[in-house]
C-alpha cells in the first residue's frame, strides 16, 4: 500500500539504464522510487490535516 515493494525493488536494480527505464515517470516528477513509503506518509498526513469532518 505504501510502495514498500516498489522501493525495495528500486534499491536492488543495479543497472542504471534499467532503473531509468522502469522508473522514468517517477523520476521526471522528481520522486525517487526508494522514497515512496515516506512520500506516501507525507501525503497522507497532509490529507488528514486538511480534511473536514
């Protein structure tokens, strides 16, 4: 749910060309795939802080 599997997979890719190919959309948006879990937590916190009950 938090992108932990994707982050682990990204950490284990040794070929930089393969890494770029697999994660080009994330990288173009300025997001490292290894940071997905922390990014998810940040976004979730902002949503919770701004939600109206």
